[in-house]
């Protein structure tokens, strides 16, 4: 478990521009701290844990800061995002990134509920 002191220290580091690549694995796998890091630099997603590279909240925050961060999303999420983008292109809907990611999040939720 990450101490509050360590958490605050890393938040300050991220504010100063230190990259997630310098953080220990436990920090790279802490959702709140990774969200904090990618909000400041979306490309920090590259150094997030594999688990968080598949988390739609983290991807959305990273891509909102820097669209190129999508390169570091899990392959499954990349596939869903591209699929939704193709669908939106066919439907000629607004190509807003937030709309694409919302549709992706809905698709993930629907998949999880079918598996349960």
C-alpha cells in the first residue's frame, strides 16, 4: 500500500514534470496517481501498468490531454476505439473524441454485464 506521504510526493513530482517512467511499479499501477500523471502529460500512459492501459478512465484522461497517447492504450481498447470511430464515420456523426470514448466505455460495460 502506498503511504499518503509517498502519494503526495509523487503528485508534486508529476506537477513538476517528472515522468511516470521514473516512478516505481506500485505507483505505475495506482489508478489515482496514474490519472494524475496522464492529466499533466498524456504520454505518461506509456509507463502505466498494463492493467491501467486497459482502463477506459485512464485512456480517456490521457487522450484528452494528448491524443497521441492512444498509441499506448491496450490493444483491445485500441481495437474498440477504432471500431467505434469507423461506425461513427459511417453514421456521419460528430467525431468528438469524448463521444468515441463514451461509446467504447458503453461497449465495455455491456460486455462485462454479459460475461457475469
